[in-house]
C-alpha cells in the first residue's frame, strides 16, 4: 500500500493537503517555481524534509503576492529541505524578486547558492523596481529557522541605486538562522525601512558588512528610517573582501531607536572601521548592552545607552568551521541581561543533570511530563524502560538543535528520574526525547526566567 501511495505522489507532482491553502511540493527541477506560480495569495507551500529542489533562471519567483514556504512536519530532528538555484542571467539574479504589496515567509529551509560547488546565485531576496518607477512596498520578510549560504552578494538586497526614493521594506524578521559565505545579511542602502528584527542567529564569513541600514541621505526616504531589535546574535569573520562595519546604521530626522544586546562580535578584518556604528543619532536614542567583542575595530556609540560590554575572546569551539559552542564555565553563559547566555542560543550547551534510580519495577515504556513545568531553572524528568539496553535522553530546542544530553549509556530495566538544570539556557520551549531500542517518546517543556 505504501508503494502505491508513493507512486501516486510522484505522478501528481504537487499534492494539495486537506488544509485549504496548504500545498505539498514534491522535489524536482522547477517544481518550486511552478508551485509558487500556481499558488494563490496567502498560500503555504510545504517542502519535504531532506528533499532537494533545483531551479534555473533569473529568479525562482517574481512575487506579486504573499506566500509562505516551509518544511513539512514538525520533527525537530528532520533534515531541512534544500533549494538550489542555477542563475542564468545577469548580476542581479535572486531566488525571490519582490514586487509591490508582496510578502514572503521562509521557514525551516536550506538555501544554497551553489550548483556543483560553484556559486551561481547573487541574492536570496531583492526588490523589483518596475519600469514605470511606481513606489514599491514589500510588506513583510520573515526568514525563520533557515540555513542560507554561499551567495555572491547579499542575502536580502536593496543595493541598486535605481531603488532610491522608490522602495520600502516595511518589516524584516530574521530568527533562528545560520548564514555564511555571503556579502551582507540585510543590505538596505537605497530603501526605506520601518522595522528590523534579528534574533537567535549566527552570521559568519560575511565578506562585506554584517548589516547595512541606510538613512535618508542614501534612500531618499525621510519618512521611513528603521527601528531595530537585535538580540542574541553571533557575528564572526566580517569584511574579508570589502572591509566594513559589522553593524552600520545611518539615521535621519525620523529617530527610531535601535536595541543591540546579548550578542558576540569577533574578527573584523578592517580594524579602521567601526564594529557597531550608530551614525547620525541623537543622544540616548539607542541601547547597546550585554555585548562581547574581540578582534574588532573601534566603537561609535556616541552618548547612547551603553552597558555591560566585555572585551574578551569568547573561545568558540571551532569558529572557522562553523562551530561557535561556548566553552564550559565561560562567563558568557551568564552575561545576558536576563542572566542567561549571550550570542546565538544554539551554542550555549552548558546544561547539567543529576540521576536518581527510583528502584521501581516499570509496567511499560514511559516518559512522564517534567515537573515542575514551566520551570526555572531546574526540573525533573522521569522515565521507565522495560529492557536492558542503550538509552538516550536528550534536550532539543524547537529548531531541532541538540541542547543537552542527559542520558547516553547502557541501562537496566527500571524507573529513573533526572534533574535537569537549565540555568545557562534562555527562556523558551524545549523538547526532551527518550529513546531505548526501537521505542521513542518526546514531550515539550517550558523554561521561563
């Protein structure tokens, strides 16, 4: 029966789910672009975990609507679907070219700008300036739990001077992402902006700016200068080809505040450039706090609100190969404004556990709800196993990243209780998964600080 079902899926190519507006897109050359072309405004396209989607052209989609593209399912250990793009036209090609009134949400996807090891793609997202020069508003961009890498230019781009006075990116959200081997994450040089939020994310080997946000001198848009919120981010190896600031903010008469906190900045190639450059801001309009920086340029923070900054080597595990795990006992585990770790939370793994054998004879394989729940900062997890064998009990965040290993060993039948201390983890929803033999159970728990 399963074979017939798979055959049916392959023959149909794109299958609509029972939920109106949701479409499962099967992998194949051009399958994603065709699904986007067929989708209605507001539709959700779901890609199969672990599958590969290939596209060829000047863009995957020229969007004049709102659309969501996400990984199908909620398994925290699922492999992200991967989208490849072989660009065959010009230097301004992009996965997604945004038109007036459009929005895009990308969730749980890997975007690779390479084909056969060679970088072909310029941008993940860029604005489209129409021939008749109509003012263009991109309503919302959400990049959540994505892996974006190997582009010749910027992840989200407004770098064409023809956009000046004509393009507005209303709101942009980057959350729980890893981005590397590109030029700049958000390059909003010639566009207006209203709000930018970047949280729980890692950026490394960016060859120009880390983030570049223009004021009206460049964008020509005096009514739209961004407010921004940047929290728990890790930035490493910035400006190797075009030595620039890691964060550059240019403002104007519309003085919206910036908040940059709980973040780590290391290895800026051009020490003559400023690491966090808040330009053209009046005093006390922005906040920079709970920051660690190392091997970077100077600071230009004027008389804004500055607090708890530390110049120290974060001693990442293997940053040149993308591992930014903090060492056990690092002061950065408790340096955040809420007492937790700074930087992208996926690299804060210094949690602990204590085992108790309850001496009970189990009746079934079971994983109890942790108690207390919600908890702060410790909780107990009880489970029962029926047979001798290898047992694992692991903690994951909602992105599927392994946060802590409580059990990973041979065990005898019995009922056990583990105390889990999450003192160095940030608030949030976590998953704990028990595996023994062919049996697995997963539950959620909430850490609230």
